[in-house]
C-alpha cells in the first residue's frame, strides 16, 4: 500500500535544534587553518549565525510538499519517495538516487525540469515520470533492522518501481552511492532497469586495471584518496561510536557535511557559496537533523563493506544495459580511462562536462538534465 505523506516538523523540534546551535561552545584552531584541517571555523560561525537568525525551514518544507510525497513499506522499511508524473502520453519512468552526505532534496530543482520539459523550453515528448526516494535509513525513510549497502538498496528500489508503483521498466540515475545503486540495478535487474545514467564510477572491476593507462590511474586514485579515507573508514567500521557525538550536535553534523560539500565540489576562489547558498546547504543538513538519521545514514558504508566493498563479484558479468557516464571535472573520485569503464558497463554515452563536481544535480542541474534527456532520446 502506498500512502500520501506530508512533512510537518513541529516547532518545538526546530527550536531544540536552533537552541543547540546558539549554545555551541566555539573553540579555536590555528590561524592558518583555512579549510586544510577540515571545515573552516569562520565559515561555520557565519553559517550558524544565519541558521538561527534567518534560515526558514518551513519555507523549504513547503517547497518539498508541493510535490507528491508518499510512503510505502518494503522489507519493514517505511520508504519515503516523491513521485512526479510527467507531461504527455508516454513519460519515461526515471528513478533518481542520492547518496551520502546528500538527501532527496538534491534533486528538488531538477524534478520539474525532467517531468515537464515543455515549461522550460524543452519538448513534452522528452518528459519523465520522476521518482525520488530517500535511501533506507536516510531522511524520511525509516531504518533497516541493521546496516545494508547499495546492492540491497537496489533490490528495495526495484521493488518500489515494479511491484509498488507498477512500472514494467524504468531508467535509473545516480551520483555518489546513487551511482552504486544504479549500477546494481543494472547488474541484478536488467529485465526491469533498462538503462542507467551515472555521474560517478564508484564500483571497481574484480580483475583490476589492465593497461598501463589504467594502472597509472589506479595508482594516482589511491594517492588522491589518502586524505579522504578517514570519514569513510570510520563510517564503514564504527559508525555507532561517531553517532554519540553527532546525534546531539547540529553544528557537528553541519561541519561534517559541509566539509564534503566544499572539498568535493567545483568551488571558485575557495568560496563554498560560489556554488551553494546557505539555504541549500542548511536544507540538506536539516533533513538529517529533523529526522534524526545521521547515524543510520552512515550505516550504508558499513553495509557496503559487508557486501564486498567497491568490487563487483569475482566471477560476475559485465553490466549490459545501456549506460551513460557524465564526467564532471571536479568529481573527487576521479574517473578511470574509458577502457576500464567499458569492462564494467555497456557505455553508450561518455560526456566530459565543462564544469561541476560531485553533487551534479545541485551544482550543474541544467547540464545534468540535458545529458539525461540526450541519452534517453535513443532509448524511447
């Protein structure tokens, strides 16, 4: 059964969050800190002041509620999702999958552009039925009984699309863990997930790099990730320990997430607001806070480790559904050579973007929408 859902966070809950921000005991760091040690102290003070004085959660809550929100139960998880039916006679079903530290609100600004392209200078024939779920344990979806990874989430999303909503086939798009979920949908459910569009390559071939170009990429990738592995290892091994601090500290959650939004994005002049407004950053952060899901959202790293990490099965197969790859230049998980990707995916579109980073739907929504539309023209 699918039930309509509306977000309505009680004012008492909001006031509790704002009071904790107001009372945060600010500490000092070395003067040359900038962002090199982590989230910049001056910026955290600045955005926290805005948070309690000017940020209006209810405004963004209203914006979310303009879309048709629903909940349905799958594997004892109350799964939240937006379902925006597209224009025209035959809109293509499109599943949009977010990751960590994002949320379903990453896609708020592109839902209407995809569902109703004629409102933005496009063609009605290019419309999609857009489905945007909150990952299990994230946002307004309830948590699984224990950590699960992207492969299990792919199974849940396939059930949502096919058994709950009733589509015979669909396309899946994603970045971050959404890219992994889309990958597993193409791998495990090719009869229903007919194509995938990814703006990250988060999985790895079990046989490793083969050519010298691929080996050079792999070596560089590992070096580049040395300063990024800390949060990943923590969340993949001891997420519960981290949660005791985070669940009681809105500023802590904000700093943990903002650091990633800064270092993984196509920032200009070391200014995070060259890409994201304070409202954009805080709305995403508030999704974690008002739902108290920072802990269970981090479980996805633990779940992925149990599922085998980045690697596809050793004796597995190539993903044969048509695949589009959108390569944004500031993606912090650098893309491999195309030859490596083609041993994993049936690459039908390989687009090098002019700008943008990890959070494609937020950073460069029009470039992402254009690439999805162009890819699916040959699939319709």
